[in-house]
């Protein structure tokens, strides 16, 4: 599904990713862990096409398409979703309006009809209920005045509604208490399917207790330095990155 | 409201062009170019005005001759050449005025259709009575019969001068005096048409009243004068929309609006101003120099100005409230968008004279391209105005890094019981906001429209439904090409 080869990315003239390789197939859940500054968020932004993340070398293909040729909104149209570490506030724009506009944009990109207002309301209310979100939150401005946990839950509701093929979750678990963590994990697990894939970026192995990955990769100094299964995450939790011979401060 | 997608689609349809930039080929009668007593007499004669009104105009003209064009606004533009303007242009067919829509020049009706305001359609569907001012004369007023039953007068100002001389004499110039300012004096001398509204005691106007202004002739100025009187315990909501064709030269629009609100009455005045803003390089566009003022004379009277200013090359406009009656309320809700080389110096004046008066000012300025957007507002509390309250909120949004936003609040409090609050913010559409929208599938223009509509929400929701949709679309159109 997603194939990243020799990816080099610069931000503000500084090379952050230095030849990263990663292949993710349908049905798989991958986790990327790594010390601060290793390039985890850079990887997610590079996949999703954020401005300012300059690809200096390498390729990224998604279901055979050259992703790097596409604008950020077109990549979303292809079915890529990014759950942000710090979801952004949009004052004055209700969650409902925002999501309806987003869903219809995606449908338009895919040559589908706009969703009828009534159908949309039914759909979004169902998704909010699944993720135990108060329906009143849908009427509030996007992320404005939301607590950290509410913002992350909102990301999960958005993901559930937009129903992406490939989801990247950038430290979605950070700053959450155990109840919120369970909801986020539940949101991610709902996206598991033989036809979909998920990339979870996290600092902590605790999320991986709930979202059990098929593969775990360690990202350090702009490259994937080690890959394994779930046991790698547990080993990291016990021994730290230094246990793998990674110098945290060097990253 | 599912505004944004519709907005986007409209923007796409329009594809970057000024939507209303067509010129209509209609035969017109013009006064000779330039301004002198003869031209004023010509206008007055054309309109079959009574002697007192001609005298009033001439008095204004004499005062205007001695006045200087103001230069305190933060605007830079070439001063208009007042001898190079036609002060009167009327569709020829108006010499024998149409009695019903069937008699209106079909070419004119096609123009209105292009503007999306087919009269027949509106008559039937929307329940909006429209008085259309095309260049200098009111062409057709719909719904007048329905209004007449309630005693509501809704007619052109020329008709009012003929048919309701007592009301005209009493109120013309009573809120904006002849020599109030340079452009108001000019307007008083040469105003060619406009709308007159009178709501009798105890009447709640059964429909929204609406006027649509359009400048068609080249080199014409438009000088309309609007008077609205809300008698005791009455209510009216008045809508005003403006467009003008695309022309390379700058055209002058100097209007005066006077509103009088008596005891327990309320007037809601909404404007969507979409005059031609000039091209991307700042060539052409309308000079919009307008004086709008409301006098809340009665106890517990209320006036509410809502404006969405997206057009004009230069805007100079401060819809104001004189809160004279005890307990009177003034409100000002404004969205001003400037893009490319547009300049807007706009705001309000709240003059608190009566006791227990209150005012609210919500101003949203959006600046993109190389544009400058200035909020200028005065809150003045007179010595006897006990327990005055004012809340002012001025928010500016910048798009790109070559534009400017400025807030110039003046506060004069001469009574110690006054409670005045002022909040101001300046923000930019952040890269993070934009990326968030893009990542969810919206394209750049959609994202900007969405974010800007959100920014303006408090003002937009003040607009009557008929206008809200158009206004939301305009926001998107006005900001086309401002990002990315």
C-alpha cells in the first residue's frame, strides 16, 4: 500500500530524514517509536504533504501513485488521514460544518455525490456515539476550548467519519489519561481491516497494549534503525533506547 | 449552515472574475459633465422638485465649495476631479416612468436577472420588496401596495419630495446636516435618488425592505440619499446591496443615509457592499465615501448596523449612532475585507447622550494581498449620559505578509459612571490551520473561505437570511488567490 524508499526530508535547510525506508501492506498495523527529534513527526508530515517539508531525495508511493506529486488535500482524497499530535483550533467553524465540508470534498475528489444533509447528520451522530463523544461537541467550534483528551477524541471521530484507507496517528496518545487512552485505542482498532493500514507514532509502549501492532520500528537520527514485532516495543520499554545502543541526545 | 461548499462552488464558477463586471447597454439621459449651479438646477428640474428642495441643494453646494476634502483617513488615492463626473444619468425610458414591471425596459430586467435579483421571482418567492436604484433614478418599486395597507411608505426619495413634502422637510438633513462633511455636502447638492422609508406608529414592517444600487454609466458618480424614519413602537429591517461594472477609471460613490428612530422603535440596517474593487494591480474601482448615521431620538429606541464590505477600491465609511433617547441602544457589526490594493478605513461612532444607553461594536477586518484595512471608531460619552455601557471588539485577520491591519479606537468619556470595554486581536491564518483543513480534504481556497467565515461568524449571523448566503459567497470570491 505505502512504499517509502530512501526518503530524505529537509525542514528549514536542516536534514531531518536521512534515507528512510518503510513498506506497509494492507491489513497491517505498524508502530514507529523513537527518541525526541528523531524525525517521527517529520515523517508523518512528509507523507501527508505539509508545506515546508522539502523532499530532497527518495520516493513515496501509495497504491502505485506517486504521492509526492500530489497536494496535501489530494493525498487526503486518495485516502490518507493524519491524526495530529496537536489538533488545531478553528474559531467560529463548527465541527459539523467542518466535517461536512471535508467529507464532501473527499467525495468530490473521488467522483462521488455530495452527502445529503440528513444522511450526514445520521452518520456523524453515529460515529460520535461509537466514540462516546457528547453530540453537543459537534456543534462547538473545531477544537476551540476542548481539553487535550477531547481534542484527541475529536480526531478519532473525524477519522471514523472520513474513513481513510491509511491512517497515520502522530502521538495521538500523548497527554491522555487512561480512559481517554482507551477511547483513542478503540478508535484506532475500529479502523483495523484487511483493506486498510495504520501507522502509529508513539513515545510510549502503553498504547501498544491496546493497539497491538504487527510491526514495530525504531526511528533514530532520520532512519529506521531496527524493526521487529511487538516484543521490540516491550524491550524498548524495559531497556530504553540506550539498550539498543541509541544515544538519545545525539538525535 | 452548509455554507462553505456552496461558497466554494460559486467561487469556482466565477473563476476569478468580478462577477458583476458587465456593462449594460441602455440608453441614458445625462446632465452635462461637471458641477455648477446649472447642473444642480438641471437635476432638480428633472426630478420635478419643489422650490425648497432646490434651495436646499444650492445652499449645500455653496457650503461645499468652501470645504476641503478630508485627509485624516489612512487612505491614499488620487482625489476625484469633480468637474470630470456626470452627476445625473438616467435610463431614457424613465422619462415615462413604468407603472408596473411589465413596462420596465426589458434590457434593464435582464441586468437584474444577471445580478440574480429577478423582480418577478422575488415578488413571488422571497417576500422581499425591492427598490432598485439604477444609476440615478429608482426604476421600479415592488410590493408598494402591500406596504401601503400597513401605512408603510417605501418609495424613491424623489417621489417622497413630491408626495410627502412635510416628512421630507422635517427629516432631510436632520441627522446628517448639509455641511456635515465634504462628501455629505456634495451629496446634499447633487443627490439623484435613493430610498425613503417611513414606518408608522406601532407597525412592524411585514417584510424586509431592500434596495439594490448599481452604477452602470461610465464616469458617473452615484449620490443616493436614503432616509428611514421609524415612528414610535415600530420595527423595520432594511437591506442594501451594491454592485458596479468593471471600469479602468475610478468612480465615485458618495451616499448619505439618515435614520431616525423614535420611542421604542427599532431599525436594522444591513449592507452588503460589493462595488468593483479595481483589478489585481489596483487599477480602477469605486471610491466609496459614505456618511451613514442614525439618531435614536426616542426612549428605548434601537438601531443596528450590519455591514459586509468586500468591494470598492477605497472605502471611507463610519455608520454611526447618536444615542439620544434614554435607554437607547446602538449596534455596529462589520466585516471589511480588503484584497490586492484595496483600502478600507471604516468603523463607527457611538455618541452616548441619553441615560442608560448602551452600544456594541463588533468589527472584523480581513486583509490580504497588499491591502490596508483600518478600523477607526469613536465611543463618546456626554456628561449627562449616566450609566453608559459600551463593548467594543476589533479583530483583524491577516492573510499573507504584505498587507496591513490597523485599529484606531477613540474613547471620550465625560461621565464617570460609564463602563467601556475594548478588546482587540490580530491574527494570521496559520500554516497549521491551513494544513489541518487541507489534510481533511479541503482545497486551499475552500480552507481560507472556511476559516474566514468562522472568523466573521459573529457578524455574519446578524445578517438576514436573504443576505447571509450571498455574503458568505462574497467572502470567498473576494479572497480568491490570496493564499498559495
